[in-house]
């Protein structure tokens, strides 16, 4: 993966996250106020980041928060504020939803290309400094989440240090050589497990799945076997690691903040793409933005 845009963008993430607190402060008027009933919407990666943020915000006691794929937003529900996350600013489903909400619900777009969406939303958070050239999203999504975490009052010093360490550590052959991955999470890390699985499907065309960790025993664990990986974001339920190993699978639980562990997953996806001779900057059948005509 060395020499690709994806590799450079993955490596830039700790530096991007250092600006998260300043971004949160500069955009505080565009981000949800404590107590507001909030929804965050997006497509693909943006939806999964939204899932993580929704759990973090509600768990922090700052107000009821939901996450939806933009195409599935329940327009009959009342929200005080809707955040729309879109790297390109052109996503058809996001624009369609913003048009439906105009004049009745406050909206803010978080985007890498403000000019594409500023007329559609009531407000814009400009993340053009972390926009990407690779089709596969990495730093835009994680910097958006870092900013949102900082806005919730989190100190990101620890996760930044962990990500820097991840970037210099060698990747285990048991991961780079694996043929299948199941990503698991609990609470806010379920969204990041979903995002990790998507990265593998996009960048290296690998069979991946994702589940809430407690649900993994309810059927999906049946695919665990030698050569397959079950990767836990956050802390695993008691006994789950032993269950996977008993089936012959490899169980991964790093103890890292899930956002730093996502960086490691991105690196593994890139390494597998290189092993398979794939270009992760231009994955098969994908483009930077899905615009429906």
C-alpha cells in the first residue's frame, strides 16, 4: 500500500486529530447543544461514524441521539437538530433529506467540500483540510468523529498517542494472511466495527462481517475456523475469546481505544490489498461519491 493516497491519509490521522478540539471550539455554534434531541445521518462510512457518535453523545447524558442511513430517516419524527455527514457534499440521499427538512428542522452539514452542500443545509462545518484523494475514506471520517468526541468534552490525548504507536508497529502475518474477518463492538464501537468491515470490502475485496459482540454467539460464530479472524473493538464479553479459539479462529482484542484500533484495521486492509495486487485508491465498482440521476 506504500505510495498510495490511502496510505498517506491513514498515516496523517494522529496529526489531524490533534486539531479536533480547535475544530470543535470553532464550530461549536453549528454542533448540537446539550439537551437537544439530535439525529445524525449519512451513507456508508458516514452512517457508521454517526452510529458511534450517537451512542457516545447519549451515554454522556447530553440528549437523545439517533443515527440513520440518510435514505431511511424517519421524516415523521421530531428532532431539534439533524447533522448530515458527507465527505463529498454531493450524496444524493443526503441532499434529498435536507430538502425535506428545510424550514422545519435545523440542519448542519459536516463535509470536506462545503461549496457542494452549503445551500442545502442551515449550517456547515468545513473539514476540507482533511478531505481525501483516495476513494476509500479514512482520515475524513475519523477526524469528524474526533471533532465530535472533543465537542462532547473528551480528551483525545491518549487515543492520539495510541494511533501513533499503531502506525509504527509491524502487522501480524496472522492478520495480513487471513481469509475472512468478523468485526465486533459494544456500545459506540459497534459503529466502528461496521466501518472496519466496510473498509475491508472496499479496499481489498475481502469477505467481512460485523456484529454487536453479544450477538455474535447467536449464529455468526459458526463461521469461525482456522484462517479466519474475529476482531473485537473494545472489551469482549466474558468467554467470547475462548469460544472463538475453541472453534479454531483467531481472536483479536487489542485493548486500544476503538478509534486507534480502527487505524490498525485500515492498515491491515491496505496490506491485504497490496498482497492481492489491488489499488485501494480506486476500488472496484466504487466512486468517491454516489450521485443518483
